[in-house]
């Protein structure tokens, strides 16, 4: 019998086996009329995978489930391919990066994106931990890719196939350009490999996420809706269910999204995206190009500048904890990305480390929705910058350009929100 893959459409875990088959020259057919939530709950499917999860590969010797196991099986069906490299150490490295991709990349992207999409409970500290762990993994990957085009050897291996599929949801759903720009070698690697014809055949054309999705309420299981049906039938009057139906329709009808008050402000001559592009693209002569450009663009009537100082610097005794704290703050500020630009400096060679920042906000004050929804704001003392004061204006310049030493001290790190 031919190999048959049971999986829904646009499933990145299903892509792993399909792409591996493309490279290995193995024929894999997709199961006909597969319907997620129906087919995978059928008795026939549950015999292949009792958990009802996809993908599942039907083979002449029995079913195989778990996406990486399927990809490994397909890759080894024919010996005349390079998906496992050309030596024992290549084989070990392919396995190494495949496991790394599953445990460090896929797991943390899932912990970040699925709660925001409503598939898991959203817990801010858990998200902060997931993002911090993902950044550590991407940093390790970035270092490796600084001197390597592919993960193992000089051509696509199974490790690349699994890695690209695991990164696919991240780039497509939640990892914005401002997030991935910290890892330029990962960016280059992802787009290079994702555009290989045998991989692009399945991933298709797609754009990188432009913003982190807003948190959605947790999706209720289907049983909850079904359990209400018998009660409706049990009502003595036929008219009784109608109000419930009407209420359900009202709940399901999309409500018009209220406009952000900042969108109602008079137009400003400063285009925030133009400044962010200038900041990102200036690689030399920063003072003469970026800083000058900022003040040429700056509109004190449409925007305001604010200094912030962390209130509890005496607690910043561990460098990586302090860095993660700032990273978490910037992540939670994503709700203001359309209206803000920020620089956060972590200062000092020795603990306790100082955390200071500069923020550009749309409007004359710090937006109320930011103060209300980002709990980190209350952890800082905020002071509006007076740009008529040359000393304060120079402080703005130094914070934008990560000037070192800053106020007489070395910088441990500098982070940008843009």
C-alpha cells in the first residue's frame, strides 16, 4: 500500500513528513476528505492513534504518529539521499538539531502563541518565561548560523526541514520583524530555506507577522454547546429556546471595534514608522543621520518624550534576571507598538544594575490605555522630558544612540522597542 498521511490543511507538523518525502523521493498521499475534529475522532482513526492527534502516517507495516517520527521514517525509506548527512557525526548533528528544534523552539513558540489565540489559558508570567526561553534558543541558533548556511553540512537535511516548519508558525503568527531583528542570521536562514522550491511548495507565499496577536478568550470545548441542547428540547413550550438562539446570535455577531483615542488626535507631521525605519537602517554616523533626523521629524504637539527610572534597582542583583525583566516589559508594551518608540538601558558592570528608559508616545501624555493595561508602568518613575532644556535634550540623544558611558557608567545592555 502507498503511504497515506492523515492531517488537516496548513498543518506545519504535517509539512515535515511531506517535505521530507519530497527530498527523499518518496510518494506520500494525503488522506481524502480529512476533516479535523471529525475524522480524527472516528473509531478507525483512534485505532491508529488513541489520542486522536495528527498527523498520522499509514504504512504497510502499521501506523506512525508524532510528526518528527514520521519525518524520520520517511527520510530513511531510501538510502540515496542526504537528509541525514554523509557521516556518523552528521547523523548525530541532524538528530541534535531536530531535538533542539522541538524542545527549545517549537515548545516555546507554542507556549507564546497558543494562549494568545485562545487555545490555552493566558498567564502573563508564563508568557514572559516562554519568550525569554525562546530568545535564549534563538540566540544560540543565531550564533551557530553566523558561520553556517544550513544546520548540518552544506545542503538541506532533515534538521532544516523540522526547524523551518517549527519556525514557520512563529514567523507567520507572532514573531514580528522587530522581534526577529535581534537574530539576523536566523532571519537569513529562515527565508533562504523557506524559499527552497521543495519547501515553498508546501509553505507557499506568506508574510511575516506585523504585530503580536491580541489575547483572545480561551476557546470553550464543543461539548459545552452540545450539553445545552437537551435542556432546550426539554422545555414545555416551543417558544422558549428562541430567546436563547437570539442571544447566541447576538453574542456571535462581531462588535464594531472602538477607535483608540490616539487615532482621534489631530494629524501629526511626525510619521512614527518613518522614524523607526531611519533608526533601524542607520548603521554609521548615527548622530549626524539618525539623531538629526529624529529632531527634524519630532512634533512636540503630536508626540511627547518621557524618561523612566525603575523604582527597585536594588533588587537587580542578577544580570540575566534583570535583562529578562526588561524584555518582559517590552513584550507587554506590544499593545502600544503603533503609538510608541522606546529605549531601555541596563546600566552598570556590577550589581545592582540600574534600569532607565526613554519613551516617545503619541499625544501630550502617556496613553491611558498603556497605564491601565501594562502593569510594568507602575514599577517606574516617569518624568516628561523638557526639550527646551539642552541638558535633557542631550540625555535624549545619548539614550537613543546607546551612548557609553552613560551618566558615567558602562552599559550592560540596551534594548529597543520599535
